């Protein structure tokens, strides 16, 4: 009796993984903060906000996970694979952590001020 192993199908996720790796090899981790923020805030890792203000952070690499320290100060929501929408909710400071698909993590200080 001859038993053959079933032929394996090519993985469907392989082309997406190859494309993601190609894109991540070129980019950097620094976010492109919306035009209303200053360049010095972007380089220091601080994101200034006003209560009720919304900003979009965009990255050159796909994210795998995001977390905010105090959800009463700021709300964070993913916007596709490479972006986050941040909303200032109350006066205060909190930390935003962003993990990327290739493993590293970046931390940003969300500084929300009253109107």
C-alpha cells in the first residue's frame, strides 16, 4: 500500500509578507505628524494636542499593535496599517506605544492641553 502526502498549496500570505518587507526596508520609524505640529515636537517624540483636537500620525512601516497609557486623556484608533488617529480628550499627559510588524516599539508622549 502506497500512501502519498497531500501536495501543499503555496501560502497565500507569502506575497503580502514579501511586499511588507520590501516597504519596511526603505522607510523609517519617525511619524509624519500632521502639518499643524512643529518639527521639534516630531523629533522629540512629543505630540502636542488640545482637548477636542484630532491628529493623524502616519508611519512608513506597518504597525502590529498600539496602546495608550491613560485612555481618559487621549483616544487612539488605528487608521489602516500605517496610521493612527489621536484625539485629545482631557488635560494631561499620557504615553502612546506603537509596535511595528518587524518587532521594534516606539513611545510617544501625548501632551493634551485645555483650550
